[in-house]
């Protein structure tokens, strides 16, 4: 078996190899980030041995030491470098993205506005998936908060948005009708609405009387939404009512007369002959034409009128021949007002009288009479015209006679004056 031949390297060649200078390898260095939004903070570190370390951050600034930290405050693409004892080496480029977004300070909900954006270096800018072209983007304002994105850079802006406030009235603006305020804020989450009707927190408008209602609607705005308000005035009209009319205005009329202590029969919202008598009684007391028809003038007087005043103290009945009305008085206050008709010839006796006899039901042609002098009585009768028409008695409406009969027992005082 043959043995391998050993080749000897000359001693001079070995000496020359030992004295040759070593090759300088690149210094291993790490960079914490190579891309980010400005201001971008980057940490640099060298992982080699050197007597000195000098960092060139690529933006005109430098640093010393094996480790260094630098903040790129502006946008751009920068090439940092590291210089060690006998070598300068470039490091991976660092891209710092700066983004500016310009928007109007205020806008109306649903308004079209143009936004402007500027990114350094030039990278695509988007807002909610839509891209800016030549640094511009037109949007419809539906919210106050905007977020633009350009690569790693994110910028948030807000616009003070004025929401839309719609106010309408639901119902008829006539006396007695149901009428309410319907206020809608768009979008609904922009705030909370407060509704004031004539200074009171309510969405219902009082239609009990003729007048003008003042409605104020104000929003309590949420963050970045502008407060809005609206003032609306509406006139509560006076419907013309006469015999045969029906509806909520008739019910409101009856309610108002009852509040003023006029005798009112429940008519179920129908303007019948009994309600005509109640209206005539009001017209008599207030010096209006005795028509039984409710005009705007009557509505205005109803709104301002008060309960009539009694002439005498205590519990009694008063008959005013000049106005052709009867007052039931309790403790010196008028408790009930009735239409009445006294003697056609003016023969109904004046003075103070007392009930001496009563008949529950018919007494000849007199219904539930309460006699106060000979054949003179307060009684119900089918015909109670707005003027003196009886033989001397005091006529009152048929439906009211049984009720009043129970209120004036024998001995009750009856004052009759003209």
C-alpha cells in the first residue's frame, strides 16, 4: 500500500502569511425601526469592538457611542451610517412619514367639504378607504371625527358639526284639538333635545283657549357636535261653533264654561241646544250679543273671563233680571250660573224672598218648581229665550231644574234684582 506524499510549505511562505494584515469585516449594527410615523424614534447599536463609534443619522445630525437614540422629527427617507476605527458603512434606510390633514373648523351635517392632506415622503393618503388625489378629498360631513392614514402615519382631526333640527306640529292648531311638538335631531346621537312650550317642559301644546304658543327646542350637544335650537310660534285658532257642531273644540268649549261655573250638561262633544243655553248665559254675563254662537270674540273673552261675582254673602240664589241669569251662591261665591228668562212684562218681583213650597216633578206646566211668592217660582221650562218671556216666574233649562231643585230647600233665600 502506497503512503500519501506530504508536500512541505516553504518556511518563507509561512512567515509571509503570518505577517499579512487581517481583513476588516463590517461592524454588525442593529436599527430598531426602519419605517414609522414622524416623529420617529430609532435606537442604533453597534455590535463590534472599536475605539470610537460615530453615527451619521442621515438628516444632518450625528451621535457618538456604541449605542445611540435619535428622533426623526420630519418626514423623509434617510440613510444613516456608522463610522468605526477604520471603516464607514451605510445602514438600512429609515423612512419617517409625516402627515398633515387640513379640515374646516365647522360644518353643517350633510354639507360637502373639501379636505387637504400633505404627506412626506409622498405616499398614498386615505380617509375611510377613500384616497386623496392631488392632496384633496371631498366628503359629505356625517360625523365630527376624521382619521387619515398615510402608510404608518395616522392623523385624527375633528370638525364641530352642526346637526339638523326639524320641528313640526302634529295635529290641528284649533281650540280643543290635540296638538303636539315633534322634534327630530339628525343624527339622533348628536345630542339630547329639550322641548319647552310656553316656558314649560312639554311636547303638548295647550289648546284650551285662543292664543299664541311659543315652542323652543334646544339640543344638549355631545362632544364635537354644535348645539342647535329653533323657536316656533303657532296661533291657536278660534273655530266658529254653532248648533250642530261637534268635535274636540266643542268639548273644549264645554270644559271652559264649566271651569267658569256655568251650568253645562255632558253633550258628548256635540253642540246641542243645552250647550247653546250655556253659551248664551256666558254672553249675557259678559255683555256680548246673545246669539248662542261661538265666534273668535267669544273665544277671546272665554280665555280672559273669570267666575262671576255674587252680590250678597252666604248661601242663596240670585236672579239678575237685567242680564237674565241665575246664580247659585255658596258662602258668598257663585257656584253655578244658569241661563234664565223672567217675566215678559217685567212683573217678576224684586226683593228678598224665601222658598216656601216645592214640587218634585210637574206642577201644571212647571217642571220641579221652587215657589218663593204666591205662584212665582224657579222652574224648568222647555223654552228659555235670551230675553224676558215668562208670566213672571224664573225659567231655567229643563235638564238643570232637578239639579237646582235639590240645592235650594224650603227656606232658601232668593234675591231678585234688576
